[in-house]
RNA sequence: GCCGUCGUAGCUCAGCUCGGUAGAGCGGCUGGCUGUUAACCAGUCGGUCGUAGGUUCAAGUCCUACCGACGGCGCCA
C-alpha cells in the first residue's frame, strides 16, 4: 500500500498501513496533522485525540521532523486535506525518532548550505522531482536505443591515453603505472560497431577542467551512440528523433514532477522532428548582425550559444565548424575541407549545447595524418588505427550529456541539482 | 585562472555609510489551541560577528593579508 495508491483513489474508506517519513507536523489542540512521505508521494494523516486515546496522541505529539514510522488508519476523502485525501490514523508506531536538529527547514536556504546537506536535501519534493525526471530521461535514452536495435557496449573508465588531447584528465595510479579516468567512450564504441553495427555506451565521464559555471560538473553521465554506415545526415536525424522521444516520454510519465517544479511545458511540447539546422558560418553571420564582434574561426561561447538558441523554438543544430578547432577524428566536409562534418545541438530557451556529434574519419591515411597534425602520440592510437585497417566503414556518432538535458527539460539555473551527488571543482562532499 | 559580490545565532538576513560592547524572522525547547495548509498565539534557549594582523581610549563597523562561498567570464562538449 502506498501514498500513490491512496491519491489515485483506489483505497478510499479502506484500512491501510503506511510506512514512511514525517515531512511536517501541525496541530490544533486535539487534532494533529502529519504530512507523510513514502517515496511514492505525500499525504496528510490526521490524529484525533478523542479517537486514538491519550497514549498514541502523546507519542504523535513528540514526533520530530523526518522520523520514520508505520501507521494504520482509514482512507478518507476530505476537501480540507491538501490533496483531497487523508488517512485518519488509528495506530502509529515509531521506527526511529529523528534527532530534533534536522538541519533543513521549510524556509529558504543558501545553495552552499544545501549542498553540504545534499544527502538530506534530496528528500525535498523539488529535488526528488528533478531526480525522478533524470531517471526518466535515462530510461528514455535506453529504451529508444534498444528499440532501434542498438547494442549496449560499455566503455572502460580507466583508460591508458588521452582521447581528444585537449581536455584535462584525472590521473590515478594503476599498479605502478598511470591511468586516466575516461572523458569519453567514443573511441571504444567505434571499435564495437564492427561487431554490432549500432552500439552505444552509457556511463560516467570525468573532466578535470577548472570550470566554474552553471553547466559543468567534473563527473557527469553521457550516452554515446555510434553507428556503422551512418552518414552525417543520418546522424542528425537519429539525434532529433532521440531527443524528441526523450522529451515526449518524460512529459508523458512525469507530468506531476513538472508541476512540482512549476515548469511551463508548452515549449517542450513543440519538440519534435525535424529540428532546424544552421551552419557555423551562418551562426557567425547571425551573431555579427546581433552586434557580437566574433570572427569566422572563433569558437562559440555561452552568450553566443544562448543568442542562437533563443532564435529557435526547437533545439537547433549548428553544423560544420572549422576543422582546426575540432577533434582530430572528425571527417572533413568533402565540399569544403576547412570545416568538419560535425554538429552541436543547442537546446532552446537559452540553454546551450546538449549534444556534440560528427561523422568520423574512416580512411587510414587521413586519420594518420590528423593524428600527426594534432601532435598526438601515435603509439597510443595504434588500436584505433587498426579499426581503419580491417574493414573500415563510414560511421558517425554523438554524445548526449544527461545532466545538460535534465537542466534544460527542468529549466534549471544550475546543473548541480540534476545529479544526486554532484562533483564540481570545489565540491566532493558528501 | 581573471573580475565582481558576500562571510554576523542551527538557517535566512538587518546592523557597517557616520567606531561606543549584538538584533529580527524561521528552526529547537516549554505551554496554549479539536481542521491545520510555510498554521497561529505566548514564553524561552541560542552568537569569542570567516581567520590573522593593524589603526584607535574603544572595532561586527575603518585598513591589510589570507581562507571560503556565490555570480559572471575563461578553460571546456
């Protein structure tokens, strides 16, 4: 028996037993009002002195916030209850009387304080709603890819070498040697496509960048599909279908949580294929017309991404960035080799990039040349070059940042609330 | 890493301009209230004012350094 069952009206006038936690308690003389949370929802329970007797009433009176308890009673429909239903308590047992100094009050707290108490903060309805939506986003990613006949092939977290060369990696001892925590599983899924055709990896990734922004974590989760024989265009089509699926499923399954967050879902309902596509070159022109002093060849910062994103109602692809500024493995555009066949997907409502993807170089000679141009240690990439020696095929893939998607879908100001225990440059506790 | 703002009770903050020995609300505790909705009412507990140094008869308040947090930028998918 759960609070959800009661709120859905299935147990009215029935005797129920609930197990959960005391969210808050109010009283008015001989009646006490307990707000109980059991993981499926919240429900008001009433304890009447003249019905339960002095002993139980005293026990209830001594309950502290977040005490765990079991209670029995009858489910009643009552207009005075916050959700229309309440349980009239007959008996109550305390599992553990919580210490009286529970640090989180109903009033405001600062973010640093809340993060220090993150292990308790996740009990709050707002944080729980965000994490429920996160869980749904993850499930939608997996369901979508599984239904599209993808095979999950997870990549290692300990890696021997730098993947893209640029970003800072976390280093850790490894039996007398050094290892690095992965910053992308992409190179490894490029290997598994030759066994399975369409694959993805899904796991945590680590970046030791000293980024202090509302959209960076040092540890975050990424889903990285990789598809044999997929052209650049095929790749974009898959991305817009997947993102639309995620949004649709999340709206469908977690509408209550969006209400808790007071998230206006109208913009989300517009998310369906096809998404708009603009080239990097067009993006630069748009930005210049909007008064930015940015030249072709420069990378886009958050203000730029935001400006672009706000011009579209749906997510928008910005494609064909200058090849020089992009990763070594990206396929040059056959029409103009100055740009790469890559695209970033910008979430709407001023949120920036949520996906980065590209067609990969499948020609051995070209890849060898790029590794040299980028000054990468050739030896570390021999296995990766093997993939171009033995049955190389054109292929494409992308990486979708789970937390960035959740930040956008929930319309949050900061990414740190989208993961149960965020890791940032300055926080590793709790 | 750079720029800005901030650091006073468990929490959120006022007090700093103009130096004179610390305040509110919330939470906790005690009591009251038989339908509360961030309940309400009364009482009560609670602070070496981030740290170190300096100026001064006197520093929460002025000065310097450091530490920490937050916001923005940079780095970065």
